[in-house]
C-alpha cells in the first residue's frame, strides 16, 4: 500500500513555494520522495531548509509569473535542472480586495494574469512535455471561491472559478493519454492571504463558527491531499476538485 503513495524518483514543479500552502505542499511532496523544484518571487530558504532536513532535494527558480514570457522561461529552466517534470502544482496566486463598484482595472488584470493566465500556460507547456512522456500529474490549486461568490474579491473569485473549469477541461482531453489533471480547493487557511480576515475579530469569529471542524486549516493539512493526487493512489481520479476545508461546504 505504501508504494501507491510513494513519489520516489518523481520530479515536482511547484509555484509559490516560499511560504504558506505552497511550502506545506512542497515539504509534503519531498516527504513522499519527490525532488521538488520551487518557483516564486520570494525567498525560499525556509522551504529549502525544511526539505533538506528530511534528506530531500530542493531546487529553486526565482521568477515573477506576472511578467511576459515567465512561464516559458520557468519550464525551460526546470527541465534544464532535472530533464523531466512528473508533477506540476499550480499554487501561486494573488488577491486584491475592494468593493466591486470601486474595483480597478489594474487589480482585475493583475489577479487574472497570475491566477488564471499563468496557470493555463504552465498547464499547456508542462502538459505537452507530460503527454510526450505518456504520464504526469497536474494539480491546480482552486479555492472555496471556486464554488462560492465571496465578498470584495471579484477577480480572485472569477479566477478560481476558471481554475475549476480549466481543470475539468484538461482532464477531458488528457486523462486517456496518461496525464491526470485535478485540483485542490483549500478552505479557510492560516496564510498571508487571509491575514486581513483573521485580524477582523467579527469576521474571524463568524468564519470559525461555520467550519464544522472548528478551526482554520494549516499548510500541513494539504500534505495528504497533494501526495494523493500526485501519486499512483489517484490513478483513476480525473477532473476532480478535492476540497480540504474542514467541512465548510457541507455547513
């Protein structure tokens, strides 16, 4: 049974690996045996430290996915490091908050560019490599706002709905060719993106009260989900959005 969840000999490319959910998933993939290539604009020394502490291998690529040509550059550099990519985790994302009637064009396009456009490009380019090899796992990080509307985050909500749709679309095309495409939808997690919500006592209390498990999630809570979707344990799972939400959607 353990072999079903083993990632030994696999190479995983994960965006947004410096902290939070990305860091948690990167460490989880390494714990399962994968070589991890972390991509991001921030310092990834803590991620490296945690992975190397368990005897894992971590490669770092500093890149800003909002820049033109960044995704193609990332794929080229990643393949130069390891010659293959078995697992792609599209985790990087940004959020901008404002009342919808005052939401700026700049904020809209910035969020869509990173959260949606870069994800499609990485899926396309890494997917092509995986299709040539006849196997691969793509895991797109969705959100509770792939299912709900949210408040004061119209671009983020639109992008995360798009991620769910893209995941299903690619799964329809690629699953029969050996590439599984799925998503993870984290619930309310303790990350930088939710700091503003957690600092609002009223909103924090309301959100916590609606989570059946009675607490916000942590990056460590995503380890099992990402290992499952990256491994042979999920070989017959395609186009699925796995919610890791403490029961939020059921409440």
